[in-house]
């Protein structure tokens, strides 16, 4: 066993910390509290932040050098993520493009597609949104109904996508659309569609947090050029499923870093109020510390197994269930311990420093639903890892 | 980075599994637990002694192999729900190695070879699983006081008694201990109350005793967490086998989504315990400054996780899970006992919090 980072990896962490000290002027929480900001200016701020990260060589680090990466290992990527979250840095607008579309193009795209799309995705000159889910197709994604019809050499796309994060600000969308109604998996293809064209309607959706960070998009004969089909016709499902499995380790240390920061903020407020004298309070806070540290242990194990080249097991489903359900427990405890002050809205001048607890409390409801609900993750564990019988 | 065991430790783990599957099959274990006063196989413990198992926590030149090997062995012992005082003995041998004097050294050798059973006697208050300040005294070569929940105390050859004057070594008197066995929910854990009023020798002064007991507490917590891991692992396997074989409504019950989700949760708890336990064991060897914190995390997590997994095992077995005949109850009982001792969940959770605050500073 060896759970130690190498001196090179530790040096990389130090480099990131130094870079953040130099470049991250205000935390994301501070930015969102600034009354001078609105939704648009926050997206622009995120765009500028991604550009900065890109110029420093921190975006798409795991990609080949040719495509703007540095061929970094999973551990370096995990360290970068952990530091960004521990420092409450803004989220980059192209996170879905970088984590899903980039690998799809690198592994399944054409040279032409890579040249055309990757540089602007990295620099955030173009923002991408993801078009997988539909109103009738969430967990059962393969039932999707958006269809692509031939129009000469090109394609016309018809249908609706939903939960398109950053959709209202996006320039392009990558969609899964049906090219054969009779073949459940083999009838799905992967298209790149520009959003600034006739036949596209993007509607923001107001979330339970009050923001409209995601939206729904209606395509009614919007054009996807023939050269914007990724992979072969009918390979869309396969590509989507493969890219969802890439960079398994990149997020391994992200959530313990993010929630660790939140737990520290919570603990220091409680300590200032003298709350640590209560056994009950200490037990609740202690339980949060324990669960977060166990999540970190899981993450380190995932990284170690990736480095050792072991085949993937159930760890990504375990990780997903763990962090998303833990975030709900964490914010439940926080609002309980903080009293009414924990309910103050983002931007309220009386709000506690460091974390917008009411926002986190609401936001934590999303994690157990997106990217495969907790129920789907449990199905995956039962079927793939435990090999339980099918009825 | 590497999470897997290295070759030597992996080999130790495999050979331990083979030995225990042969010599400590549950059917035999049940007979021994139910029919012998001491509740464990003395023959198997003698064999474990000959093979050097109780010496695992000693320095390398005395047969030790380190905390990771220790965790791997205890995980295997947990899998078969091995009854008896192995954990207590291995920890006592380690404490003896840090004590002063020829007596301590002699008992250390006998304990490490499995020739004598030595255990720590700490608790005095039956209302509190975590030992408090002792009232027991050791002066002028006499130890007097009363200890409770001494693990396998009635059958021990010697006790390492925590007193307010330091750590005292007390040999079993010729007439035997003045011990009252305590019947508890896990009949494979034989606790006793012991009245002490006889000769004993001080083997560590209060300051040294505090150091040794802190270290012993940490190692015992690590060992208990590893036992919990093994218990959970096996309870999960039994449950999966049962839900595959047992039919209802014409299909295996394991095909029902509700049961599948329960099993997925069992796996989440079990695998997370594995991550936490081995990380703590690794820290004990390679990151001593983090060991106390990571062991507290592992034990605080493993107790409730074990209770959950073994509780689910009974639930998924259904009615037969509530019978004496089927095995899940053995696991449920053992995890509850282990959760309370070697740092209860409440104590370890509080320790994790205060150590995390210290580490943050």
C-alpha cells in the first residue's frame, strides 16, 4: 500500500496554490454576493476565469499536448480539481464540453472537428451545452425521441432537450438524436448543432434556487451540417457511454475538498458561538467530518487503483451516491445548527461568511438527480458489481 | 499510489483466509461458542500462536509485521466471526513490549507465542464503554480495585491493569480470579468483572502508561475496525447468496429492486469501510502524525456501517434471519459489541472532530 502523493504531485499542488493565490481575487461565494453582478455578468466572469485557467495550462490537462493538454495523469487532475474547489473558485462555463465533448472529439471525432472546435472550447470563445436528457427521457436515456432527418448531405433536427446547463448562454449544443426509430441503441447518433440559427428556441428554466442556469431547447428543423456528425451514424449511444466513463479519477478528491471547506466554515461559526461545548452539536459536526474523510479515503483508493491500471469497479457509482447524499446531510445539519441565520439568501448583507447555506441546502437536491439518479446508481451497483439476478 | 496490499501482506492475508476457513468454519465455531466455558478454540489459538499471529503488532525483530498486515489479518478473522480474545491479546503483547522489567518481558514473550492469555483491564464503570479515570490502586506490590467488562478476563493468565499509579501486571492467583462472568448479547465475547486485591507489579509509571494506553487504544480501534470490515464483507456475501437462491413469487428475491438497492447500500458501506480502514492502517505505518485522526475516522465510520450491513442481512434473510440456526445473528451481535468497545462511535466521532480542528490549525 502507498497512499502518498509523489514529490512531483506535491509540487504540482504547491504550484496550483501559488497560482490561485496570485489569480483568484475573490471566491465564487463573494462574487455571487456582489450586488453589481447579474446572471450575465457572472457567466462572463466564469468565461474570463476559464480563459485564465486555460492560459495557465490547466484546462483539459489530461488531453494530449496536440489538443492543448499536457497528458497529465488522473492524480494531477484530481489535485487541480480539489484545489479549485477548496478555494471556492468559479466553475468554468465549459465544464461539460471539456469533460464530455472534448474526449468524444479526441477519441471519436475527425481531425477537422478537433481543429474546428477544441481550441475555442478550451479558451471559452464558444460555450457548449449538453443535449442528452429529454422531458420523457431522463434515467431511461435511450428512449430519447429527438430525431435527425436527412436534408441533402446535412441533417435537420426535431425535438426537445431539457436541463441544458448554461443553455441560455451557449453557442453550440451536442445532442443525441435518433437516426433510426427501430434500433433502440444503434439508432442514436451524436451531432453538433449551432444554436444561433432558425429553428432553435432556448427557454430558460427557473430552478428551485431562483436562478435560471439551465434551460430547455426546442429544435424545429435546425441544421446540423454533415461534417458535424461525431463518429459514425448510429454510434452516438456508444460514444456517449464511453465518454461518460473517461476521467473517472478527475473528480475523486473534488467533493471532499468542497464539503471540507463548508464543514470548516460551519465549525468555525459554531465554535464562535460556543456551540462546541454541547455533546450533541459535537456529535453532529463530528459525523460530518467522519463522512467527509471516508469520502476522501474512497477517492484516494480510486486514484490509486487507476494508477495501478486496475479495471473500473463500482467506485464511480459509490462516489456519486456518497457525495450527493452526503451534501444533503451536510446542509441539513448546517441549517439545523446555524438557526435562522442559515436561511439567509445569497447576497443578504447579514449572511454568514464563506458559504451561502440556504443556497447550498437547495442546490444539494440536484446532485442526487443529475448524471444518473441515486436510484440508477444503485441499479448499476446491484447489476454490475453485485451481479444480482434480473427478473 | 497503490491501494492493494504488497506481495508479503497479500500472501499473509490469503494464507490466513485458508487457515481460518479450514480451522474456524462457522459450524465448528458455533459448537465451541455454545459448549465451552471460554468460548473459543484453545487449540486454534495455540496454532495461531505458533504461527506468530499474536506478535503482529510487535517491532519487526520480535515478529511484528506492521499495522497494514494486522488489519489484513483481522479482516480475515472478522469474515469468519472468529470468537475469542485475539485482538485483546495482540494489543496486550504490544503494550507489554513497551513496559519495564523482566516480568513484562517474560509475559510479552509468552503472549506473543500464544502460550499465555494477557488482556488489558481498564473499565470500571459498566455504564460507560470508554474507560474513564481509574480508581484502582497499585501500591506496595498490591493491586486493589474492581474492573468490569474485562475481555475474557476470567480465562486470562495475566492482566495488565490500568491503575491511578500506572500500569500493573497481575498474574492469575493460584486460587483463580475473583471473577464474575458477564453474560452479554454476543455469547462469543466473554466479559468478566474482576475484584482485585492481591499482588501485582508496576510495569509502567502513570506517564508511560498514558502513552502506552493511547497507542494501544489506537491499535485496538484499528483492529476492531478491520474486524468490522470482515464481518460486513461476509454478511454481505451471505445475503447475496441467500437472495439469489431464495425464491418468492416465482423469482429469486434478489431480482426485486428494493432488495437490490439495500444490497447496493450494503456494498457502499462495506467498501467505504475498506477504504477508511486501510488508509488508517497505512497512516499508522507511514504517517504517524495523521494516524490518530484517521483511526478515529475509521472506527467512527465502521461501527455504524457494520450495524447497518449486518442489520440489513437479517432483514433480507427474513424470518430465518431471526433464528438461532442461521448465521446472520452472529454477525449482528459481534458488530454491536465491537462498535461499543475500543472507542465507542460517540467517542471516536468526537475525537475525529477535535483532531480535525487541530489539523486545520
